[in-house]
C-alpha cells in the first residue's frame, strides 16, 4: 500500500518549514546583536574607608 502525498500535506509541511526558518532567523538576529553596556551609577565617586568601632552590643570591635 503506497502512501500518496496530498496537496494539504505538502502545504502543511511547507508552512512548518517556513515557520522554523522565520523563528530561526529571528533567534539568530537576536543572538548576533552586541550586549548593551551596563550603566554606571549616577553618583559621584566617593571616599571609601574602613574603620573599626567598638560595639557595646557585640562586645567587640566591628568594621564600619
């Protein structure tokens, strides 16, 4: 018993192939774009220091 290809089967297969091609093209386009640079903070550069302060609650010196 031979299977015959109908017009409906060919059109459905063609639509499936076209859908896969379009989705693959969109994915490739998105992957080829460079990643945006992360934005830095909108604050001026400050003074960063580490000091040790005696804590009465902890009973020891803590970093501040």
